[in-house]
């Protein structure tokens, strides 16, 4: 319940101490960031949040707090990413879209966090996977491309809408040389696949994940292992697709069988092939983008959900090296 009191002051009642702690943040870091975003001042007095400032500052501050209500009301920590996403939606007239994204809880992580799209374009990404047979997701590191796809795949497997999850990526070295390492083929390619394991273990206990891998309900393998197969009743994710050639992506996409969905993720600015022109990601999108049941979602620096420093690094590199390959215009909005 909220009420206006004297001019220049507005109070929002909080349901319990967990909500108050989640909204305030560690050392009241969330409230300090809200002050820098809005110009208003915040004070937490028991289970009441007091906002002070001029009428515009108070209105904007209260609106941002309300937009992140589904997070703090559940006792979930409100991050800087959540605040910036809410402020951006408010400033761009997309308040209703943001409300829908924060209400779209997909699962609960192993740490107990409610997992949901955290930006409007992440919501569009999830909706694209829900309705399309093939989804391309482009964007820089930290925008949730792989994690959201894995999350959606795990959800579909849990709901028995599919029989199998297949996670794959090209085994291309990012400047390192791992081929000399001892071990069998699986041990040699595991370093390339480790990020996929990490996403999976965030979503389910490791013993359950291992059991599903051993039973082949979940398969994590390099892209070359897909050749010659037909993948039925599966959710198939090709990660780091900017490092796959045109021929490899064509091979991958033509593996799709009955009742299967595919997601292809990639960052066009992070091609590790010897010749960047060998990357088939943007060329494949250009060829396929007008076909029904194929969606292309572009995530940008505003969708980065890792540490704030990652956003600063991505923006700095984009400003320094803003180039297009001329095949498909990738826009970081």
C-alpha cells in the first residue's frame, strides 16, 4: 500500500523485512543507485520506504520501485541491471512490456533465485523461442543468450514437451592451443564445452544433471558430432555460432527433425576463426530471415546482465571498433 503525505515526500509500504532487505541491497547499495538514477533521496524506515525530492523526481523514483516490485516483493535482491532495465523501460515508454517481463518467471536457480527475463529484449527472446522452430540470438557476452536458451530447454524437458536437450558449439580456439593436451577426444573438447556445463549446473543439481547426461537425455558435444544425425523430439542449441562456417551451420540446421526446436546464439564481434570472413552466422541469417517460424533476436549492451564492468568494457570496444561485415546489419540498440 502506498500513500502521499506532505509535498516533496512519498512513502511506499513494504510487506516484510525480506522485501525491505532485497530492495535496499547490501549496504543500501540499491537505494544509493536509485538516488543517482532519479535525483530523489531514499530512506528505509522499518517497513516503509520514504522518497523525497521534487514532484518529477518522486514520480520517477516511485515508478522505478514499482516496476521492480515483483523482484523485491519475493525477497529477491534487486540488482543494478534490474534498476537500469526498469529506468530504461520507463524512459522509453515501454513500462507495460517491462511489467510483463518481470512477471514472466521461468524457473528457480540452484541458489533459490527466481529466473526471469531481466530486460524487454530478453523477454522478446524467450517469446521467440516459445513460438518459433528456429531462433537466432545475436549479442555481446553477458546478455543471457546461452543461459536463457538452456533455461528454456530445461523447462521444456521437465514439462516433457521434448525428450532430449542437445547443447553444442564449434571447437574453435580463442587464441589458445589445446590440441596438445593428453586424454581422449571427449577430454580434449571438454574445455570448449565448459560454459554449457556451467549453465546447466546453475539450473539443476549436479547429480541430476550428470544422471541425465549419462542417460542421454542431455547431450553436450562439439558441433562436428552432429553430422549425419536427425534430431527428433529435441531442443537443440548451437552456441558461439559466430565460430561456425557457413557449411557447418547449414549442416547443423538440416539436422532438425520432428517436434524439435533449435536456437543458434552468437556474437558477431567475437569471431575466433583464422579468417573472420569464414564465419557463416550472419550469412545464414541473411538467407533465412524471411522464412516463417524463424526469428532473429538482437540483444545489445543494455541487455548485459553480468557485472556492470562487462557493460563498460563492451561499450568501449564497440566505440573503438564499430564495423559491419556487409552481409547482415547487426545493430546494438
